[in-house]
């Protein structure tokens, strides 16, 4: 039995394959997210395109997506957050992290995303992602005054050196 790459611990044939093959539509936003990850693993680029909203399709490149999928070794998917996205909902949010390695590299990378999903005519679609909110950066070192010696060690005042 081949387990599904989405991490469900279910056989691929009983899990994401039924959505990717078109036998059934994903019943929830999470199921669509998992099947989209599996489509990357199995290089099912047409499924990735079919499950995009029309707005997202306008920026989709099948060739670039295939190139990225082929040059990646997919390691695992972890669902971190789910808001809405049930069979009764019209919208949903799924936060996830996908672990992978680029071919020829030994360093594992992680793609974190909070995906938006919408249900249209009984079918879930990927509608983009939510950009993370900016974080406030707190200065660790004291601020250098204009007339203080420059921190670069030149011996000049900051305003005449790096503060220009």
C-alpha cells in the first residue's frame, strides 16, 4: 500500500488520488490543500491549475510550476491552522508548512503559507494566500547621535561619515 504524500496515513488511492483523478471533488478546504500538495509531489500540474480561482489562474504558469515540482524533493506537509472550510462553508483558511529540498542541495527548506480557499458551485478552489503582517522591529543597540563618533571606526563624526 502506498501511503498518500499528504500525510493523512491513508492509502493514496483512497485519499488524494480520488480528487486529483477527478473521481470526486475535495469536500473541504483542507482536503483541497492536501490534494494540491500531493499534486506537486506527483507533478499533476493540470490539477493544480484546475483548482485555482480564475483570478489566480491569470498568474499561473504550468511550465514554471512543473519545473519547480520536478526540481524539488517533497518531504512532508503539516497542517498548522484551519478556519472554516468545512462542507457547509463558502470560505476557508488553511495554514500549512511544506518541507522540501531543491535538487542538488542538502538543505531542507520549508514553505509556510496561510492559504485562502473559496467554494464556488459546490467545489473548493485555492484563492491565494494571506500575506503575513509586518512585525515591529525593536532596536537592540542605542541610537547613534549625529555628533557621536562613527561606529565604523573611522574616527569621524557619524554625520560626516556613515550618516550622510
